[in-house]
């Protein structure tokens, strides 16, 4: 890699560290190409990405960024899993780590907050942005359906009472 390519990688990593809601750092020693492709596919599905970069370049890119506190995690063969959604990358990394013991989560960062291994696990258990939106939409829709049911109920009750009266009148 020549100097221009390294500068480009540092710039790309800097954008990742600035724009991502969460960045998870893990060791991936021993993973096969197929397993890495599986991790990348899972991250893509969840709206995130996976990036392998030289630690030295990642450390340079972290200088002055909000998540600079995770610089100590960048040792050995590391992979970065990141997403704009503050939960997606953590969920993907946790799920992959449970299935694959060679993938060892070291920690990460969520904005300015450094996350240790337990922190990444805690973030992964939080509902994602899509899940929250669905929950809120369900909560907003529930009162409307309750109101419609309450308004419609008296009419159906009146109709059943009228039909009962008609049946009694016909029988008499």
C-alpha cells in the first residue's frame, strides 16, 4: 500500500468512526473466508458493514474522533463491525460470536462512550430503531382502533336489540 492509498483508508475510517452509531471491535483469528462472508452478509442485512483495516491506520483515523477511547482495543487481528443504527452492529456481532467461537468481541464505542465486552452485549439486547418505530406505531394505532371499536359497539348493540324486538314482535 502506498502513501496515497493509506491516506484514503484513514479518511474512509475517519468517516466510519464519525458517522456510525456503534462500532464493535473483535478478533477474527482463524475465521475462514466463508465465515467472514457470512458475517458481512449478516451485517449488510441489518444495515451495517464489516471492515478489516490495519490497526495503525485505524488508530490514526481515531485521533480527534468521538470514539477515540476505543484505540486500546486495536491490537492483533481486528475487524470492525459498524452501523448507523446504534444497535444493529452490536446485535450482528453478538449473534455471530455466539455461533462462532473464533470471533471474539473485544469491545467498541457508541458515540463518545467506550464499550467493554459486557457493554456490547448490553447494547445488543436493546431494541433496534426499526423495532422501536414498529412499537411506537403500534401504540399510536391502538387508541384509534379502540375508539373505532367503542364507536362501532353501540351501533351493533342497537342493531342486535332491534333484531331481538323484531323477532319477538313477529312471534307474538
